């Protein structure tokens, strides 16, 4: 199912969490012993989720949160008791990478449901972000192609269809994406219009 890294010092909690995950088809890829070890394993193993006990390491929780936010490798579930909740919420605020699960008392069904929801939402969000990036790139390409077509139409006295065919032919002849051909035509025009 999903690959997990555990960063839990409390042995009783570690055992319950690990067994619950394994019973539900998760793979515990590795366990971390401290801050640096956890970051290294996250970057190397690229898990689907990290489950971390609040305050598990000497390293600053705030520093860990900042690094993981920037890397955007996977979501993190922070296990905390009720007394720790306000400390964590003041640091995390609302963020899609970090989620708090209150484990006191530990409810296996609620925990697994929580983890599955977090991972699925994370994957859905990453997919949407990728689609947005692709749409932005497509839009940029379209704008560049339209601008380059306009230049070709004006400079070579071509109609729109012929200018488009010219762009496509240049792209194929030079084995270059049409976006790059369009950029070069625009750069050429800017350089020669001075």
C-alpha cells in the first residue's frame, strides 16, 4: 500500500503504530533515530508519509517543519497528546504537509483512516499541482507561438496558416520544441528591431 518512515522514541507508542500500520498493509520503510537521520531517510527513501512523535529529536521541530515544507516530499503526521497540541498548532498553522493526530488514547481505526486520508489528499494535491504546471506551460507556449506567427506573417508576408506550418517545419527540421523555435524567432525580431 504506502511506504512509511517512523520517527517515534516512545517504544510503546512506536510498537502500537508500527503494528497498526503493518496490519493494514503499510510498509514501514525505515525508522529514524534523530533529526538528521530522519531528514536523510526522507530524502533518500521518499516515503508516502512520515509519522513523527512530537519532540522526538534534539533537532528543532520548527527547523524540521521548515525543511520539509520546502522539500515537499511527503506529508507528515505528528503524533501528540492533548497537552502538546497548542505548541504544535502555533508552529504549523494550517498546512497540507503537516497534520496532527492526537494519540491519547490511541484509536487504531481512527489512526488508519486519518493516515489514508492524508496520503490520498496529498497525492491528489500533487497531481493537481502538476496539471496546473502543465496548463501554465501550454498557455506560455501558445502565447509564444502566436507572437512568433505574427512576426512570421509580418516579416515573410504569410497568412496565419502558412506561418503556423513554417513554425512546425522549423521545429521538425531543427528537432526542437515549437516553444523554443517561437522564442528564437521572437529574440531574433527583438535583436533586429533595434
